[in-house]
C-alpha cells in the first residue's frame, strides 16, 4: 500500500514542483498589483532555455536551472518597470511579453534541438521522492511557501508589496517606492516561474519540440488564482493538478475518453477550480489586491 502511494507521488513529483514554483511566483508578482498575463510565455521560454543550456553544456543541470531563472527574471523586471513607470495596460503588456516569450523559445530551442538530434535531451535525470536528497528538495520547496507567507505578512518588504498592490498612490504618499517594490516582486516571482519551467523540462519531459510547455503556465496561473494566491493552498492545488496531468492517460483509458477530450480535462478542471473558489467564503478572505491590473502612473498625480 505504502509502496503504491510512494510510486504515485514519485510519478507526479516533477510536475508538482514545476506547478508549485510557477504558481507561487505568480502569486508574488500579483500581490504587488501587477497583473501577470505573461506567465505562459515565460514558462515556455524557460522550458526552451533549460533544454538549450543542457544541450550546450553537456547536461549541466545547475547551469540550466540558473540560466532559466535569469531569463525569466529579466521578463519580470521588464514587465514591472513598464506597467509602473508608464501609463500602459497591464493586460496588453503581459500578453505582448507572452508572445515574445513564445517567439524567443523557438529561436533558442530549435538550434539546440538540431544539434542534439530529434531524440531530445535524453539526460536520464528524474526527481525521486524516495531519494533522501529529493526529500530535502521537497522540504525546501514547502519552506519557500512558508517563507513567502512570512515575508508578505510579517516583514516591511511584505507590507510594502501589499501596499503597492492595494493602493500604489497611497503607498507612495507613505514613502514606499512602488517601482522598486514591484521590481523586487517581479524579479523574485518570475525567477520562481523560470525555475518551475526548467524543472518541467529537465525532469519531466526531457525532450523539446516547438511549443513545449505551452498551456502549463496557464495551469500554474489557474492554480494560483483558485488558491487565492495563498502559498499553503497553492501547495494542495498544485498536487491535485500535477496528479491530473500526470495520470491523464490512465483516466482516459479508465473511462474510454477520446484523446482530445482527455487533453482538455486539466483546463476544464482549472476553470471549475476558479469557479468553485469564487463561490466560497475564501473569495472574500483571499481577495486579490484592489489595484491589481490597474494603471498607475506616478507623474500623473497632483500634490
């Protein structure tokens, strides 16, 4: 019995980590008031970056993870800067960066795939939940969520992030540098999204084709929203979606579902999860920041 449970958990461990890190990063970004619609493009770009770096460095996993994080955090800093420094739409900016991420992913991934061959990365590297080292990785990942909870609720930086998300004009009046705070939140959040994308590639798929990872960033988006951007609820939601995606083939076979319908299940579940969240008291307790996605331009304010 225990071996069966461990086997199930081990099977979805890579996806769980990828979704949890990406959803947690998304939550940090949006707590600062920045609407993050770039998540899927950055996730896809991180997947391609991890693949390319692993190919060019002879499977240097550490380098693949770090470079993916750096590429993603550049996007996070850029988005936070643009929507805070200029009076432009969060949605338009995020979607533009999303499509930029898709395009760059192809530019980065295709040459690496041509070098590696069409068989993929073939690194033979998987997360093993029974390995003591990876038990430590899971503990650290969970501690990241607890650390985020502490950061947001118990520190000056967390108070500044919340203030920037609730009312940036009032935060500025109280001495908070909204641009700096959003840059910090964007950099930290997108670095986690990049790490999630890299783990998705390095440990879960291990092959790359154009569009690899497409849609999984949106699943992380839904995980974060359906959990009210609360790190401990994100932990649970990530596990549910990781299991659903990982064992989608088994579900399809068990219920004789058409393949195309089975592929839709995680996204249908994402919609249902968000609808259920909106229908519960958690909607009020874990409401999004009041200024989330709203245009803020400091130079427009009058004294």
